[in-house]
C-alpha cells in the first residue's frame, strides 16, 4: 500500500516503540458489563502495532457527492482542512446506488438486496456494528438531525429520513440508542459520548438537498469542536459519504481525523466494507457480512 505522509523520523521511532501495544478498548466506567475480548483478527492486528486504542469514535455520513466534488473544492474549506490534517483515502468507493444500501453496507456488511430507498426495512437480529459493539460491552448511539423523538421509527419527518439511519432497521439495537442530534453532547461534555457514535445530518445539511457549502458549514459549526477535542483526548472522527452523484465510478471522500492518525494521502482502494472492518477491528468484535473478507485499514495509524 502506498502512502504520502508527513511522518517524521522522531514520530516513527515513537510509533515503533509502541508497536506492541495491545488492542483493548475499555467500556465507559458506568457500564457494569465485563471487559470485551478482542476478536482474533483484531488481536493479531494489535500485536503488530497496527491499530490504536480509542476512547470514542464518531462517524459522520454525508450525501451524494464524489471525491472530486469535495476534495480541492473552494466550497468545502473545512472538510479540506480535515483532509489535510488527517488521513485522506484517495481511492475510496461506495458499493452501489442509491443511498440506503450504502448505509446498510457500512453498518452491517451487506446491501441486503436493496435497490431502492425502502422504508421500513426490517432486518431483525442480523449482526451489525451497533449490536456487536453493544454485545461486547461498549456503548452506541445514532444521532440523527431532525429525528422527532428518541426511538422514533418514522420514515420521514421534515428533513429527517430514516433511510440514512441504518440502526433503526435492526431489533438488536435498542430504540433508546436512536436519538435526535440535539442530544449530542456539548464541547464541555464530549467525555460523556458513547464508545461509538454515528452522526447523520438532515437532508439539507448532509449535501443531499443542500449545497456543498451548506454541508461544509454545518460540519464546521457542529463537529469541529469534537474534532479538535478528539486529537487531544484519544478519540477519532471519521467523515465519509454514502455514494457519489449516481456515476458508475462511485468514488467518494473518506477522512480519518484525530489522535494516532498520521496525516497524509493514502492510495489503497477501499469501500464501505473496509471502513466497517476497520471499526470492527478497533473494537475487537467479530466481522459482519462482507467485512469479514475486507481488509481493515492499517497503515494510517501512528
């Protein structure tokens, strides 16, 4: 895998010294559940020093724009600042069209045969990232802008769309873990975040109906404080897109930003299944669906 990075010799030495660090993410102190055990694949990666340990991970999903629409665009200065300060995956691709099967792919390792933005979708107790993280003793929440109330299963409400909230489709993710974005902690309380959070802006703010500039501004106003905090507090931000604007190529931006991320451009080919595989290995849980055969991203960590 080829990369271009700003890794210095001093940093490399430090990273090498830490190479034997074990992959054990500790659930929040409030949890009475036992310390999770790493999946063998994750344990092997940790033994090689390739994956860090994180206190909190926040994943933000944007909508319907290609890599070239965003990276280098004057309409997206904030996103480009994340790209230059983090790990930019320059060969990242969605798995299909339209939106919903891509969300399902990233969250549960399959498009579930979806060829439209269906609602409701009911996949019952099929294993998914949320259920696996919860079963391992961690905490999870999906934060959706415009969700009428905690646990709502409505298909649409104003600019909220359930098709962009994949956890709602699984009965093994508690309804109490699907919450309005208004409950996302303030900058003084990020330590109260769950182990894993998904953030879904509404249709105006995720670039689906709104402009790139509008989506970029929303991210800066709502996520920048967390991004800054994450770097100093052993946490991670992932920003990605569901799909491009219906081209066959379907290339999208994907950015990792935060503690232990070596800034640079990384050119290995990835898709939603690789991102899911990476998240699963970071938490040491069993791979779901197609993530089982999708290599995790291991070269961006310091």
